[in-house]
RNA sequence: GGCCCCGUCGUCUAGUGGACCAGGACGCAGCCCUCUCAAGGCUGAGAUCGCGGGUUCGAAUCCCGCCGGGGCUACCA
C-alpha cells in the first residue's frame, strides 16, 4: 500500500465563537500532522450563510494564532467555491446518483410527523422520484440517491471498525434551495480534493461519516486513509458544552489570564495522555509524544480547577522577565520597571495573570484603618521611624526591619502583622516586597494613619 | 422511535485475564515549613471499576442482557 503524504485539516464553521472543543480538535490535528511531518490545513466551512459571520471567522484566526496553532495551507473558504460543488452535483445527477427534489419544507415536516405518529423510522419518501412528483415549482434541492442495500464500512482510529446500513439513511440534501452545498456534501468533496489523508474531527460527526463516504464513492474519489472521531468536551453538569451557558470562547481565556502554553497543555490532556505520570508538557514534547491511539473514547468534563493548576505551574516556570512582559496588559498602570519589581512578589501566588491585579490591588486601594492594640501601635511606630530613612528597596527594607525586630526581641509576626494590616488591610506578599512596591511616602502615610 | 458512540475516586485519567482488596494528577482535609497569603514537603479521606448474568482456577479487563449519558436522524455544521 502506497504511503500517502499526511495532510489533515480543521474545518470550523464561523457560526459562533470558537469553542474550547474546536481548539482541541485543531490541537490534535496539528500534533498529529507534526508528528508525521504532514501538513495542517485550515478550511472555513461557511456554507450556512444565515449564521456565518465575519466576526466569528476572525475569532477562529485569533484563537488559533494565540494558541500557536499555525496552518500550513489556507484558509480556504467554502463560500468561495460554490461553483465547484454545483459542478459535482450536476455530475452526480447525470450519473443517476442524485436528483432534484421539489418538496417544500412544510411537506417534508408533514412526512416526518406522520412517520413519528406511526412510530416508523423516518426516511425521505422519494416522492420526487415518482410520477406523483410536484411539477409546477421552481425551488428545488439536490438530493443524493442512497444506493439500495449498501453497507458502509470504515475504520476509525479511535472507535475501531465501524459499519452502517445504508438502507437506514434517507436521501440527504446535497445542494440547498439557496444554491449552497450542505456540510455533508461540501466537506467530503473538499477533503478529497485537498487530498486529506486523515479526517480528525469531533465525535458529533461520526454518524455523518457513512453519508459522506457514500458521496465520495459515488464521485469516484479516494476515501481518506482514516478517520478519527475524538470525544466531546462536556460542561461540569455533564451536558454538552454550550456557547451560551458556558462562556468558552477560546480567546476569552487570554483575557482571563491564562497562558497559551497552559491552555495547550490542558487541552492536550483532556482526552489524551501519554501513559506516563507526566502532567506538564511543552508543545515540542506534545508533538513528539502525541498518538491518536491513546486518545480517550469517552467525553471529558472541562475542569477549570485543573486548568488553573496547570496555568499556575506554567507561570512559576517562566523567567522573570518573560512573566513581566506577559503581565503588562493586566497591569497597565505599572511602568516596566515597577512590573519587573512586582514579579518576585507575584510569581508563586498567581493562578492566572489576572490574579496579579488582585494581589496588587492594595497599591491603588487604601485599606480601612485597622483596629490595633497598644502594643501593635508601639511596634508600628518603631517601624515607621526606621523606615523613614531607609533606602526604598526590598533588601534594605528587609535588613532594617530585621535589625529593629532583633533589638526589641519581637517575632516576625509581632512586627509584620500590624504593618501589613496598616498598609494592605489583608494578606500580601512578604512584607519587604509589599512595602517596596508602594511609594515610600504612601507606605509611611498609611502606617501613620493607623497609629 | 431508529441507528451509532460512550460508562474506573467529585473531575482528568493509568489499567488490554493473575504483580489491582485498583496507581497518578487536580480538588478536598490534616500536619510540617513559615511574617500573612502562596509555593514546597509529608499524611489522609475518596472508586463494591454503571448494574445483572455468564466464561475462567482467576475479570476493571472476554461474552450476553439491562440501565444511564451523549451524538446523528435538518434545505446547522
């Protein structure tokens, strides 16, 4: 058997914000392609002109770009290839594999309801293939004529050998009244023309596969070498992830302060694992280790907690300068210099970059005046005296506070607690960092106010 | 209704007939460290492997039935 070059594609439809599920599908495609030295192609399946929007298309590009999932070919828009699909439909009609259907949506709905009532599985009646066909109409769709008695068999890399009975499939619509192809028609044509070797997509398409393969067969094209239907990503309540109820737009995670490295890492682990106990992976490692054979068969719940942990782990592993750079959009009021000084205080305390904002909230929010007892006030006053003349950097502050503490025999807690309370009103990074990030005058003012 | 897919701790999962009275990770609890918060270290709770029958000396792993969840059944993808 001749080895075909590996070519995979991601074919999202721009009919809503791009979802974590789509992002993971893209990831698996990319990882598979890289591992096999193949090509990754981006195709925009915008054949539903009612629902497709330019904004949603842009979300796809932004999302893939943010995650670092770059495509080798494309993007290709199906809406710009309408002639191609019509030609294929004509070919099928001439060959007797397809026909025009003039039935109205209302008539079809009636057929369906009748079948429902009689508890009979519904299939299109093929009325337009009989002498009873309506003759006075102009609007039509093109339907594929499902051959009698066919069995459609194929191997799925994740599900194993699959077999479907063609007699259970009603003649699918190929071209809609508006002249646009349906997904089940355009997709297999493009997959064949683009010479896609492996169709890696979501599980919701498993049942569409036999229809698409029949069409490929009728057209005389080669079937893809294999399909791989990856399991769905589920919401915490076990229902399918819904765009409305679960805000899962992929670029939203960027705004929430997740690193693309962490996102990729987490998405890879949702439905796949290398069989070892490793949890943190770089993209390079994933490209080396990823294997469709180890992809899970059951759906997985999207777990924000685990994502947070992976993100925090990635944040801690970043070099200080790199982290400062990533933090910039989240703390626009800090100068680059201030950002650099904030990093040591923040790095091991953030789960997301947005947490950095909360941890530094005391910088621009004055705390309530804390209720301190006399002893605490005495220590605070001593600290003020010492800090008034110190060089305002973490090391010098730490040194002078330590000296003060030792000379009085105070514990760290005894001295630092009132300072922290006066300056932040709550928890904060180590006291010398907490102080140094604030202007000296402001820090002293807050402490004096608490006396 | 029909066809198809899936079913191991709360969650992600390891596991392909014996080393599994089921291992790891997140989360959770406790302890240690400690200037608070984190981080880190240690310990622990948590799964009769959806249920019921088989097969076998032996089953999470094989077979059958059932139940539960999901997908498709659209002139959405």
